[in-house]
């Protein structure tokens, strides 16, 4: 119903779901369902609905940090940075310090406070050295601020410690493209696409690189 744009009926079903789960399960299950729906709303590009559903999830289970992480993420995407930082702080208090720090770092990046953002990303890595999400985010932040060689080195460092990660490889390919190394970028994206043929993001990046190379028919075929 959300995909079809029938929001009134969809939200009535959400209300019914919440009432049913309140009667038959626990608050944490209600919050999980609302978080799932909030994430789906984000995928549809409806950030305000993501915000509203994640806020509702947090009210159902105030001890769960994940609704607050989603709530903060929605505020960040809406440019409401103080509210985002407050939500991430509360998520850290609830126990998810790693995700809370990552959210704070993303806000600092959005605000252009690159050095402060990098310090918080580094704290994420210290907190959990195995977390490649924050390391990828740090590399992406370096690329966003034009520090391409540092970003490339960061992606290579991540790849040295893991067998394979499509997000890292995609990020590295984008940096190679920004550096003008389009042939190398395409080769890397071809590798990821062969391993994950259903990954639409990788396929779109391939089309963009093929367009850069003037291979328009191939790019169009991928987009079609």
C-alpha cells in the first residue's frame, strides 16, 4: 500500500498491527515492527514517514536504541542536525554506542566539520576494530571532502583485512573514477557485478562509468 501511495489505508493497517502486537507480544516486538516499516519508508524516499514511525517505535520501547538511531538518521537527512545529535546521544545512553558514534560522525560530516568527523570515525574503529561500516563511512567522508588519495588508501586498508565486501569495493571504484582512472574503476565494478548481479547500485555505477568512457549503448542497456 505504501508503494502504491495509499497512505491512509496503510497507516490504518499499521495501527491495527500495533494494537494486535500490544495484546499478543511485547513492547520490543512492536518497536521492531515499526522500525522495519520505518526502514521501508526510507527505501521509498519518504524520510518524514521514517521519522514518524521510528519516533513511534521509540515510544513503544524507550530502552531500545535502534529506533533512536533511525530517528536520528531521519532528522539528519532532513537537515535537522541538533535533533539528530540528540537522538544519537540517547541511543548511546541506551547501549548502542557504536551506532550512536557513527551517526554523530555523519552529522559532523554533513556540517563540513571534517576533522571532528574523522576523530569520531576513529573512535568507532577503536570501539570495534572489526566494524567495516564505520571504516567505509570514514573513507567515504575523505572522498567527499576531496581527499581522494587518502580515501583510496583507506579502502585498500579495509580490503587487506577482509575477503570481500561489495560496499568497500564500490567505494574504491568511485574514488578511482573521481581520480580519472575510469578503466580501473570499471574493472572493479565488473568484478562486483559478477559476484552480485542483482545489486542495482553497482549496476548503476557501471553504467555511469561506461558513460564516462563514451560507451553509451552499453550504459543504456544496463540502465534499461
